[in-house]
C-alpha cells in the first residue's frame, strides 16, 4: 500500500465520501499547511498538543455538523 500524507488522505477520503467530516490532527502549527488541509476538504485543523481544542472541535461537529469558533 502506498504511503500518503494527511493532505492526500483527506482528498481521497472526501472523494470517496463528500459528507465525511475530517479534522486534520498535526504537530505542525503552520498556516500554509492549515490552508492546504482546508482546501483538501478538512473541516478543521488541530494541534496534537491542544487536546481541549480537539474535544471542542469534535463536540461542535457532533452537535451541528460544522465547526464553530
């Protein structure tokens, strides 16, 4: 199986299931990567060291299907 990065995986998942809600979980606090993830179809971009933010994102998606700030 070929290895793909998170951006490519997000594109593949969204191609297979347009309704998928993808949170990009990463170590990289980088605006260019954040923008690439969002263009690929991620609905949010969260840092691994901020678990409270991740929980908030998941709650938001479960409640209304979208991410709120």
